[in-house]
């Protein structure tokens, strides 16, 4: 098949590899290079970099609403477009251009967690499972009918980073099945019940409130790891908390019960990976070496 691939971050790369190995990728669309690093030099996206390694033509328009961009897209005469974490809204002329439509790889069990941050929100909400859906795209926000879905449990210590890698690989497998099955796959309309929206993560959400129940604090830490990273104040220093688990314990909120076990409003969490400013992430034994904790964390 002639396929247009549209994606931007690292999450999209396994799907690009899979599609490029099985089909003719006639163009890769991605976000324009962004300033990054200390020098703020333009840096291509993860998909852009991988597409160049694969020898695929790359396009990175800032928007797709211009008639000229839409005509250039249509001129590719694609059988299908594969879209995964692209970052731009696709206007109706773009959605209509591929012969068999635009297929989206979405990292949730739709209609739960439509929107920008489905992996983070699933962990933060305490969901027992999540997954990947292959959806035929419509103009609405993740409202299209689902062609394929696959679920995976969310483990008690899973972080967003863990699920990111697992769901990325699942999406790559599922999109190949979907492309192989077109146009015979039945498209299942999403039910109106159970719709939730995964709002973009706001950095203001990242500060840990130790007065909250331990289960909620644990989900916040794991859901925001690695980015933006839940954090708390320790001796006037801002420390990121990147992995945690629930443990027995009780005390005043923020009280250090021993090691990196911290009391919450009810129960306690054990921090299993933390990062000081300017340092690498460290397990408790390394983190505490030469660093004395106060009796209570901010």
C-alpha cells in the first residue's frame, strides 16, 4: 500500500519502522524542528530523525489548513494515512484525501481518555487497564469508529514511561493488522457512555500534596514519570519523585518514616527512584548517601 505516515515523538517511531518495513511510505509528516538544548538550536523530531535514517521523504509544515498544503497531500495519492501523536489537527480535505482514510493509533481504550495525555491520565486515575485502539479518523477529537483494540493491565508500580514503551510496541503491531485487513475490518462506533478526556498535563499538577491519600500520591508520582515529574521540597531543594509504591505506615503528612518512606494523609508511599536538581535519577540507597533528610518533607 501507498501510506503517508504522520507522527512526531518517540512514541511514534516503532509504528514508523513497522509500516515502512511492510508498505511503501510515500511521505512522512512531522512537526517542524524546535529549538532544544543549551544552544536552542533547531532539533528535528524523533520521527523526522528516524525517517531520514530510513531514507524516507519528510515534510514538516507548520499547519495543514493552507490549500496548497492540502493539495500537496492529496497529490501523494495515498491508499491510507497512519497518524500517531502527530500534533496537528487534520482538516477535512486531508482526512478525505487517502483512498481508505486516515487511521489513528491512540493509546487508550476509547472512548475513555480521548485527547492529549491518555497514558498519564489512566495511571493518575487508578485505572486497572489501558490499551491501544486503531481508529478511523473523523473531524472530532478522537471520536472516530474503532477498527481494532488491545488491552494491557496497569501494574501496581507501572509508570507512564513503562506504559509508553509497551503501548508504542502494541500500536506498531496493531496498525500492521489494520492495514492488512482494510477494507474488510468492521468499524465499531464508539459508545456515548464512558467518554472521558485526557487533558494536557499542566506542570502545576506536579507538586506532591502529602495530605492526600497514599494511593493518590503514588498514582501522581507514577503518572507524571518521567515528565514533567512529580516533585516535593526537601531542605529547600526541589526533588523529582520518579517511582514509588504503596507501603504500610502512618504519620503526619510528609513525615519521613525511614529511608524514603513518606507518610501521607492516609497510609504511606515508598519512593524507589528520586532525582535531585542537576543529578541523575537514583534509588534510595544512592540518593540518601551524604544527604540528610529533614523529619518532614515540604
